[in-house]
């Protein structure tokens, strides 16, 4: 599908299976999400531009590559996005972080915003938005609207699981934003849950419900 990358690395798929299993404990779910996020981070940053800098090794001077441009921004859609954020920061500790507080109303499935804090200069940075679940896409679309309103121009969206309906709606709303996911599941049920999915990501991460 155009603009959608499925990250089918065997370690990602193995860990995702463990996360889907309803017998997996809260502690294991959280640990697996952190582990899987480093693998996803590796893929979503795979084609970042590099620039050469002059350094001296203990043996001689050389030109060597470093990431080009300003530091990345990782934008976490609260709460569950924080599970992906942690592992991403393990790999890119200098990244700036934005927090977007959204929850979806269980009746209407519409996102309700309760918090937003992001670096000022979003226009000059690559923003990677993270949320484990892309279901109806209402939350992700609202998050992208907000980031664009604040000047972001170069955005990628990283999730763990997506519903085909969500991908279609997201791509229609934000065709300029590529989507990275570990799997595209079968469908959404009547309550807006991804099937077969893994349940409610936030509840499973934090042991709420
Ligand atoms: C979940 C998930 C996404 C959203 C996806 O969050 O983490 O943000 O639902 O659903 P959508 O694509 O239909 O909008 P939730 O609203 O349950 O909040 P939480 O992370 O605070 O638990
Ligand atoms: N949010 C979740 O956490 N899980 C779903 O299946 C859908 C939305």
C-alpha cells in the first residue's frame, strides 16, 4: 500500500505475538513494548540523511557521517504512546519530545484533547509521532492536525498495529505522512477495537481497567 511500510522483522513479529496473547502480564507487556519500539525506531529512521564531519580517530583524521539537520522530535500520543517513546529514546537519546494528550470517548470514538506540549521550532525538524494503535484513526488524525497547526511539515507516524479502515482514513486525511506499522490486522469491531488486535494498549501497559 502506498505510503505504508509494514515492519516484518522476525524479532518484531515474535514480540508482537507475545504482546497479543491475553495471558501476557502487565510487566511483560510493558517490557515487550519497550523492546519492540527500539526495533521499530531502527526502521522508521532507516533513511535519515547524513552529513560528513571531520574528526580525528586515535590514528588519523577522517570524514565520517553523522545525522544531518536539527534533532528529531518524537511525539507521543498519551497514554499508550509513552510505551513506544521509551525505547525510541533509548536509541536516540538527544531527541526532543512532544506530548499530545488525547483519549477517545468510548461512545463516540472521537478524540478528546487534554494536553499538548511540543518544542517551539517544529517546522525545521522531522517529527515522528508514536502510538501503538491506529484503529479508527481519529486520534492520529487529530494529533497530526495539531502538529501541522503548530508548524510541523515533515512528519512520520509509527504504530504497532493498524486496522485497514484506520490506514485508509489516515492516508486520506494526511497523504503526506508515511505510516510505519508492525502489522495490519483484519478489521475494527463495532466498538472500534482492532481485531484480532491486542486489546486496549493503554490498559494492558498500565494495568488499568
Ligand atoms: C488508544 C490508542 C490510540 C487510540 C486509537 O488510546 O493508544 O491513541 O486509542 O484509536 P483510534 O484510532 O480509534 O482513535 P485511548 O484513547 O484508549 O487512550 P489511552 O492511550 O490513554 O489509553
Ligand atoms: N485502542 C486500543 O488500545 N486498542 C484498540 O484495539 C483500538 C483502539
